[in-house]
């Protein structure tokens, strides 16, 4: 571009800024005209080629304005001129000139609109300057007139007016200074009224005014005084903030927050507030504990005030421990409630501020407010866990200051209840699981409970050894939920409704403790004032709830009156033990009364005082487990030991008989034997005295065991008149069954609190121990059945019978009548016993089944003692047995008759051939070797020869060999 300008200058061209009127003056410089411009534009051009032509122009053409082009070109001519070369050079110069001219034309056309616009602006500016010149001229003329028209009087008036205005401003300043001097009094009044926002607002306004009049000497002193006053306000404001920690007041806290907002220190206020809460927790617990320690010390010695909180807790006496703990939790609740209400206040005002900010337009102020709100929210959320941790540590320190093992069970439960309520408060406060408190109280609870459980086991052994197994009379509608120890279960669910069927609407409307006591009250006051107003009413007078029930219990069943509901309830299926859905007819009851000895008593549960004591213990254990769920496994384990020991005691007292076990009847199932062996190995201390050489581990293991109980000498089990203690056996056994039923009832509750990893233990306990309680009936009542009838006398009578008769007899033998008389006597004795103790149908069925089974086996044993027998003798055996069955069916309603096939099969085996008898011997291993051998010997000579006899005896010997 500079080259083009130089070239234009040398050619005499002016710049585009010059007037267009001068364009005609340069016409002689060969500037292309419009048509030439058009021709140049219309000519096809190559911009690159044109630029190369421009670049090929020598630099000397662009040097100074005094450059003489003609002279330069002439000097360049060679000495010898060549026309063709000159023409070629001339054409080159023309091409360069044409390229430059075209470039200049393009630039002129490109800049022409801007040139025109600039020219218009210059014209407009010239017009404005002319108008300004006119205005200045008029102004000067008017000023000249005013100068000539003013007088001295007019100037004097203006001077006085100015002085007046200055004096008015001075008076206003003096009044403001006077007001500032009196500000201290008003500030003091506002602070006494706790109007902190107003005081700060006034102080800030005074400081602003003081800065305006700082040129006065008196104001400089006032400014420093106002600064001191503002610092004093901040100190009092901090004190007011600390009062929030114990007794939150909405109006008070609102004023404090407004004051801090005026100071621009909302974040600082939040930091200070958390420090005050931490200090409040420390001061509160210290003052509460100190008050009880000094009260119990009974003197005014101030040495306790100098102790650390940890050491101070060790001076709390056992008598004041629980009241002090309750007051301690009450005080901490007040602090936590204040923090909870503080958070509520901020959430409410944050929502209001957000709504108002959305309507405003000050974006900078809104961003600052949002930042403060975010900081306060995070600080408050973080403070929840911090405050709860401080509370836990203070309470933990208090708990560790005293050995809780010195307390009675009810007091210990009360302590656990308070701590459980405190942990519930903590969970609702910050969602924490209270690990610190849980671990601390769990260790102490387990240690306490181990000692407590050991004492209760020893007491249970003492009760069992002094128990006379008399019936404890309770009402027919007795339920363990009626006992004080199980009152806590009624609060959670109705006993008639399973947990899965509970309405879900109640759980959705759960109110937290903070919502419940936010307006007043204290959750720990309930613990101190809680007492059971209801009294237990579970015992019946003389075993009956009323005279009417006693009359209905003994009414005749063959009368025309309706069958009592009690009798219908008491009738159960002999096979399944279930109560039938349909009503029982009168005829059925009449047919059942021979073996159902429970119909003469109201169907009340059979249990003893010891059973009731065990149930109460289970209730207490469950109270502890319900209050402190982390020790649920330990509690359930100890509960299982109570049941194990009770079951083992019943078996030891009434069911242990090695001679009966050797009969091979399988009275004790393998599951029951396994359970008893487990209990004996894990719980029963069989050693008489401790071995001094035993290891420490063995001593610890023995400490966990209990000596085997011994039956009271007042319980007589050898008298035939009482059916060998049948009443005591029934009470003991059925009380165990009742206890097992209560454990089955409690299983859903235990399963709900049991940790998932420990549930297999609970399932094993129920499947292998609780469910085996009813299996003890067989071995216990077998002992009675084995002595109730004189089976030896029957064998003697059968030995006197002649079985090798030659003709078929029509009259049965006398031993059948004797056996039936034994059963009748047994039936009368059962009736006598049932007057003392209700004999449930399953018990009577088992007794009759055992007696019949023993009688039938005795009959087979008597037949096995026969030396000689004919076919007519075998027919007589069948006649005797059929007569026995016919009479027996009138005495009992048990169907089918137990071991009926056992006798009939043995009688019919007499008629078998050699091959059939060999196969029969191999298939019927329920008979003894003696019985099988006698059968073969008796058949000798009738239809079995000696060779066959040897073969059959060898088969019997092969069967008996694995038994030896």
C-alpha cells in the first residue's frame, strides 16, 4: 500500500481525503476515466499476475518525490539502441502502468463510500461549530448585560443567604453530635431489653454518622467509644447465643441471628454455637453428677468440684446412681432438643429466604446469602454426629464409673431401659447406631447377665430339688401375657394376631420422640414414673375359677343337657392330638370317658410353681433382650439353658430307667437321646468336687455348668396306691409340655430380634430340644405302666394252664380274668388320681397303650414258656386272647389295640410249615430268641421233624449273633 501511495504521489495524485472538486486538476496525469475504469474492470484479470507485475516494478520508482523518471529511463538506455528491445521494454512499462492504474482504480472505488460518509460527517461538524459560535456570542452578550445591571445591595443579600444556609447546616450537625453523645444510654437500654438487632443497627448508624463528622475533635473520641460499645454488644451477643443450648426460645434465637446477620458474622456465629453446645454438654453432665455426689457426701467440701468428670462419676453411690442417670439423660435431652429445634429454625428460615430471594433482583447479595446458608447447613449436619458422640462418651464414662453387677435385676433392667431410650433418641437425632453406648452396655450386660443367669440356674436347681410337683392352680384362660414380665409384649402386638397380620397403617404414622416432646415434656420422665397399675390375676381358687365351673365340671355326661364347652375343648384326637373343628356328640363323649380322665376338671394348664418361676425368668430375659437387642443371642442362649435344665431334671426324676431302655422298644427316640446327651455334656456338672489339679480352662468350663438335680424325698414314686407317683409324674411332664408350648408361642418374637447369623442356633434349639418335650411322656409313663399291673402273677397263672389238650375248649382260662381285673383296678386308680390332677387325653392314651403293650408282650412271653402244645391248645390260646380283647375294648377306646398283631402272629406261626416258618423267622425279628426257639420246639413232632428243627434253630442263631 505504501508503494502505491508513493507511486500516486510521483504521478501527482492526491489522497482520498482531499476534495473531489480537485479531481479535474489531475486529469493531465492520465488517471483513468470512468470508461477506462469500466474497461479495466471488464478486462479479464488475474490478480496473481497483476500482483507479480506490481512487484516487478523497481524500487527506485518508490523512492523520493523528486525522483525524475524520464531522466532515469534515459540514463538506462544502452549506447546502441535496438528498436525491438525498446518496444518490448516499453510494452513492459505499459503493462506495469496498467496494473498500477487498475490497482489504484480498485482502491479508489473500494474507499469511495467511506470517503463520502466521512465528508458528510465533516460537513455536520462544521454546522455544529457554527451553532456553538452563535451560542457563545449570545452568552457573552447576556453576561455583559448582567454585569452592568448588578448592584452592591444584591450581592449583600446573596452573601447573607449563603451564611444562613451554612448556619442551618451547622445547627443540624450540632444536633446530630448531641444525639450521638446520648447514644450510650439508649444502647444500654436496648441491651437490657435483649434487642440485639436494634442495638447493633443503632451502633452502626452512629458509626456511619461519626465518620461523616470526623473533622470535629469531639467526634473522634466518640468514634472509638462506639467501637468499644460494639465489641461489648458482640460479647453479650455471644452470651445470649450460649443460652440457646439448654433452653431454645424461637424469639430469642431469631433476635440473635438477626444481630449476627447485621454484623455480617453468620458463619462465625455458627462456629461459636457449636462450641457452646460442646461446652454445654460438658458443664451439664458435670453439674448433674456433682450435685448428686455432694448431696450424698453430706458436706460442703469443695474438693469434688476440682475433680475430673471421670473421677467424679466414681463417687456416685449405688442408691443415687439410677436417679442421677435419669437426670443426666434428661439434661442431655434438653441440649439435644435445643440443637434439634435450632436446625428446624434454620430450615424454616432458609425456605423463607429462598422464596424471597427468588423475587428479588440483587444477584450479588443472593449469592452471598446462599453461600452462608450452605455453610450453616453443612455445619449443622456435621454437628449432629459430633454432639451425639459427645453425649455417648459422657454417658459411657458415667456407666463405667460404677460396677453394674451390684444392682438388682429390676434396677439393672431400669438402667438398660434408660440407656435404650437414650440410644433411640440418638438414632432419631442423627441416624447413628450408637456404637459407643452399645459396645459399653453390651459388655456390662453380658457380664451381669452371666452372673445373674448362673444364680438363676442355681435357684432353679434348688426349686426343682424342693418341688413336690403339686399342681399350681391357674385359670383356664391363663396366658403368659397376663404376667408382669410379659407386659412389654402387649405394647408391640396383640397375642392373638401374628406379626405378619398386624396393620401396616400404624407403622406409617410413627411419631419420633423429638416430634412428641418438642413442645414440652421429657422422654425420660416416663421411665421414672412408669409403674404397672394392673395386678396379676392368674390363679384360680381351689383349682376352679368359679362355683359354676366346678359344678359343670362334675355334671353327668349321660344327661339330656348340652355338652359343656369345656368338655368339647378338652376332647382331642387320639391320633393327632388336634382339637376337632366340629362339636363332639354326647355319645362320643360317653364312649370316651373311660380313658379321658381330663373330663372331670376344667381344662386349665398343668404347671407348677417352678414352671411359673421359669416362665417369669423367660419374661425377664426377654425384657433385657428387647431393651438391648445386641445381646439377643446371649439371652436366647441362656433361655435355652433354662429349658434344657428343666427338661433334663424331669427326665432324671421320672424318666430314667436303664432296664426299660434295654427292652428294645425304642421308648426314647434317637433325637431325645441326642438332646439329653448334649444337655448332659454342655450343662450338667457330673463331678462331685473340683479337681485341684484341673486346668484353668476346665475350671472355667465347670463354672458354666450346674450340678445334676435330685428329686425331693417328699415325692414318693414307689407306692402302688398312687400308681407310683402318677399324679406327680403327670404334673411334672405336662408342665414341661406346657413350657415347651410357651416357647413355641414366643418363637416369632425371638426370631425377630435374633441376629441373622445366629438364627440357625434358634432353629436348632426348637427343632431338636423344644419339640422333644412331648417325647418324654413315653419313657416316664412307661415306668408307671410297667408297675401298674402284676405281669409276673399273670405269667405264673399261664404256666399252670395245660395246653396239650385233645379237644377244643369253649371256656377261656382264668389268667384272662385275672388280667382283666388288673386293668379294671388300673382304671379305678386312674380315676382316683384324676381327682387330684387332670389327666389329659394324650397322657391317658399313652398309659393305656403302654399297659396293653406290656400285657400283650407278657402273653406272648407266657405262650413262649409252654413246653407242650397241641392244635387244640393253640385254638385255646386264640380263644383266650380274643376274650381278652373283647373285654378290654369295653374298658378303653384305644383303637387299634397296641401289639394285637404281635400276639396273633405268634399264635398263628404254630401252624406254619418248615419252609414258611424259616422265612417267617427271618422276617419277624421283633421276637426274642427264647420266643422263637420255644416256637420251634413246641412244633417238633406235630409237623416239624428233628432235621427241620436243627435247621430252624440254626437260622435263629444266625439272627441272634449280631445282637451279641
